[in-house]
């Protein structure tokens, strides 16, 4: 069963929230909780330990986007501070919610493709 591979890459499957081995089963049972195992191929998801990796990448990406846009708006239009609060806080929240699940799935898929579940790396 370990040799089953999806037609797409494990990273693509992880971004889609699918099992990194078969590409068909669901990786998540809620918004961010992992299922205990794949319902299609039976892969045990106990090896997944994404820790703070997804949060770090989400903060980095969202921070870069929001700060760049805020600086552009500030230098181009010089709006009052309340405009910045109204614009950037919701954007940061929405971008964070949109990015965290695919990045968490990607981290799980990378752990699978690097054989982290067996305690060794290629």
C-alpha cells in the first residue's frame, strides 16, 4: 500500500486538502483538524506534525502583502488612520483564513513525500 501514488504530486494534493498518497481521500475533518486516516487508501495521518510551520508562512505572506499595500496607499493617497484600519485588518483576516488550510495541507504532503512518517528523510 505504500507504493500507491496519486497522478498529481503530493504537494498539489496537499494544497487541495487531499491525501498525499492517493490524492483522493480528504485530509481534513474540519477546518484545520486532520482526519485519523485516509478514507480511500487507509494512510494513517499520525505522522503529520505541521506545528507552527503553516502559521509562520501565513504570517509572512499576509504581512508582506498587507504592508506593501498599506505603504502604497499611504504614499499615494495619505488617508487618515481609520481608513488603514478599515482596509487592512479585514484583508489580513481574510487572507489568513484563505491561506492557512492549503498551507497546512502542503506541510503534511511535504512530510509524507519526505518520508517523515518513517522517521527518516531522503
